[in-house]
């Protein structure tokens, strides 16, 4: 159903997205504010969802899409939680 | 042979791990640690272990981060730090690197991934039996679930009890008028 | 053949917008502009990539999951960016203005 | 710092969470029940279900969510999950099998459904424990209290809940010690030593 060429294309997309995530780590490192780091993490999380979805297609494993779905949820939870935490460093948690 | 995606993920994971250790602000370390869990879960998926990946995604990325946040909210931290990263004790770091390299030399002694039965203890007769007979024995498609609940039911029962006991224990210690 | 081309095009377009988001997060001067880049470009990039995944799976039950995933990303990704920017505003972080130091 | 307006929960996040939460809870139950045929199982499903509660408490405020939760349900989940697992394991003995031999139940495909019930038990326990852990840890997350050994807690209900607005108290009370209704909850007599 998914031939080798298509699988290679999807894998290449996944590799590119992973490399972009590595670039984003630089922003997570230098900050300067905590919210900058959360933004970087949010984008990395979205990229993780993309990578998992692309891998699911590349390996022809629909079951992996479940994990991508869980990821999308928890990435949202993580961003909301940390960003709310950055207000007064947990003062309003 | 290592594929490009594995290589990229390994770079990502090692970078996040080092950053978690180096970042001075605890909150920043937690944020980067969330990134570590994200990379780790993708690596599990690349290695065809979706159950482990799902667990890493659910626990490592989401709940662990939230529990860490709740924990550090109860502590006091240094704010307004000048430096982003901690000072590294160079001799100690060098010693760690030497130690890691020494341990890494033992890696070639391990059996190769996918080596046949007999050469690799992890892919022996027992694994073959699970993969081949699990569906006939238990009518469950997911071999991991079959092994966890059917073949190793006692073990899983023990785990459930441990989760229960740990939860009760922590609640008993930390309760302080929460459950009232 | 057309399918392969379509997948390639959507993967490339998705990767392009993901790159744009990353460069934006890296290069833009302050937090609010970075949040803007992160929410808009990255959502578009992920949607395009998910379209490629949907084409790859074809008419299959998995495609419904992909559609759900796309819908979910479309809802949650901007909300997360909103949460971050709102927290930053509540903390009193001032937006960057022309002439400010980067 | 303390002159700023109090933090108000974001309506955007509340709306999104209200939209997403039912779907996610369904998905958690799906993962629990489909552990037999797709990746997942009780542990992952339980964590996802608990994530729904955590998400709600970040959107609406932890104290409000805690008041909304029926504590007996929580305790019932933690205990009931293990009890369900144990009952299934022991029930097999009743039907002439051995401990945990779920294949002996007189239902169609007893192996599969027995395993799924076990997963449900695990999921209940995990969901209950994770939710309780989160609240026990987070509800202690009050602003740092003053040096007078008084905790920042107060007996009089959650701040500003009856007017329908969701606001947390301004964090300015961290200097003033225990005189603002920062968090509800009973006085913890030994709460001061946490400071």
C-alpha cells in the first residue's frame, strides 16, 4: 500500500523535522525568559507529533497514530501547565 | 547500521540530557527534561516498541512534568540567577567521560540486534514462543499485553499492588488535611 | 505516481513551514513574536505533514485518526501559544519595540 | 509586584479544555480497553484519564477542581482497581481454574475479556493514584509563607468562587503570611514547618 519511494519520502520528512527540533534546543538553552523555553518546547512537541505521524505512515503502522494523538494531548497539557507555572513561579498554580 | 533518523534522535536526546544537567534554573531543567521524554518516546517508536513509547509519552512527557512542577512549587528557589548554566567541575567531568568511554568499550561484546537464537539470549526460544503462540493461547493480538497480563499475571498483580501501596503510602505521608 | 508526488510535495511543504517556525523561534527579537511564529507556522506545517500522512494511508480507518489528530492540533496548538503569551504578559514582560536591543 | 491585578484564569484555555476534555477521557478509556489489540493498556489509559483531571485543574484552578471531585470516587478508584484485579484472579479459582487463570470463565472468549477486565482494574488504580498524587502535591503549592510559622491556609472556602469568576488570589500575599484566603482547606496545625 505504501511503496518504498513514498516511505523514503516520509522518513526524510521525519529526519528533517528531528533536525529542526535539535536547532530549537538552542532557544531552549539560551532563553532568555522562561516563556521562551516553553515556546521552544511547544514547537518541539508539535514536531514530535509530526515525526510520529510520519513514521506511522513510513512503517505502515496505523497503531503508531495512537501515540501521536496522546502526544498532541500531553504536549498541550505540558505547555499550559508550565506556562501557568511561570506566572510568579507557581504562586498561582 | 544506524539510520539517519536514529542518529538525529540520539543527538537530540544526548543534547537534552546534557542540558538538563547543566541548566541552573530548576524550571528550565524541567522544561528541557520534557524535551528529553519527547525524543525518547520517538526513539522507542523507531525501535518498534509502541507500548513503551506510549508509556514514555503518557508518563514521561505529561504527568512527570506536572508532578515535578507541583513539587518545585513547594520549594524555594534561587531567582535572578546571573549564569544560565552551572559551573562544571572539569576534572570530574573528564573522569565521567573516561568512565563512560570505558563502559562503551564493552558494547561490541553484546550480541547484535536481530542475531539469531542461540547467539542472543534476548531472542531465544522463549521470545519465539511468545511471538508465535501468544494469539492461540490468549486470543490477544498485542503480544505485550498477552505477556503482561496472561503469561506474567502474578507479576502484574504484584505491580498493581505496588502502585496501590505506593499511592496509599505517599498519600498517608503527604496528606496534611487534603483528604477531608 | 501522482500519489507519490503529492506526498512528496506535502512533506516538503510541511517541512518548509516547520523550518520557518524554527527559524522564527530562533531569530525573532522577543517572546511575543516568537510565540507568533511558533503557533502559526508550526500549526500550518504540522497540518501539511498530516495531509501527507493521510494521503499515504489512503482510504483507510487510519485516515480518520489522522483527521482527528489534525483537528486536535488545530485546536490545541494555538491555545498553548496563547497560554504562554498570556503568562508572559501577566508577568509584565514588555513587547520588543523598534530600536530596542535584541 | 503586588500592585498588579490578581491572576484570572484564561477563558480561551477554559473553552479549549472544555472542548477537548471529553474527547481525551474517551480516548483514555479506549486505550485502556484496546490494550489487547493495539498499543496501550491499563497503565497508559489510566494515566491519560488522570491527565484529563490535571488539564481541568490547570484550566479552572486546582482548588475548584478539587472541590468538584467526589473524593469517594477517587478512593474507590484506587482501591476498587486492585480489588477488581484480585476478584478476577480469585474468581478463576471459583470456576475451577487456578489463581489468575482467566480462561475458565463461562463467557465467550474468556481469555480476551478476562485480560481486558484486568486492564480496566489496572487503569482504575493508576488513574486514581496519579490524580491523588497530583492534588496532594499541588494543593500544598501555596506561596511561600512568612517567617512567623503561620501557613498560608485558611478555613473559609475558595476565594472568589461563588461569583462565577475564576480567579486565584494575587501572589502578593506571599509577604503577608497567613492573612489572605490564598488557599482553602482546613488549617494544618503542623503546616508551618513546610515553609
